[in-house]
């Protein structure tokens, strides 16, 4: 198998359990950009059973809440594409009026240089907040 997400998390692991992990991605201009990655290699959300899907989405929504609280973005984008990497993962991306692509999707036409750093995206603080938010996740 030649799956990028089966080989490397692609960033700093902020939180993990036996089923999935939350990774802070180093994407220039997008501080706080996280991925929720399902540990087992499955291509679609429908490959997961009801309990697994619920757990995955509990984690996605916890990441969204933590990023909103920590960074106060204008908007949060939540996306699951998988066209290039067919492994269940969700992008959770804080968006700001001055980010490189706003109001376009981050994969759209670049609008400006954007900001490199933003307060609230520090890995240790995000990891602690996620650990607290997901303490009882099942």
C-alpha cells in the first residue's frame, strides 16, 4: 500500500486514541490548520460503522470548538475530500479575512500573501485543550 497517511501523520500530533489522531499541519499562511485522521486505512466514511463514524465526528467537532475558542477565526472550514489521499481524514481550518485565499477555499485562487502566525495556534496549548475536550470521547 502506498498511502501517505498510513506512513506519516504529516505534522505534529496534538491528540490521539486507538481510532484516530489530530494533527497540526504546517501549512504556510494557515496557523491552526488541523487534520483528524482515522488510524485504519479506509477510503470512505461509510466504511466505518455507526459508532466509529460518531467517534470521528465527535473528534472533528471538538477540534472545531477548540480552534474557535483559541484563535477566534472569522470562519472554520471543515472538509473531507480524499481525492489525492483516499484515507479517511478531515481538514479543520481556521479562516481569517487576511489569510492567503480568503474568501476562496484554501485550494482555490490565492488572493494575497497572508499571515504566517497567529496567536492561539501554539501546539502545546491546542494539545492541552483537545485533551480536555476529548477526555471522555468514546
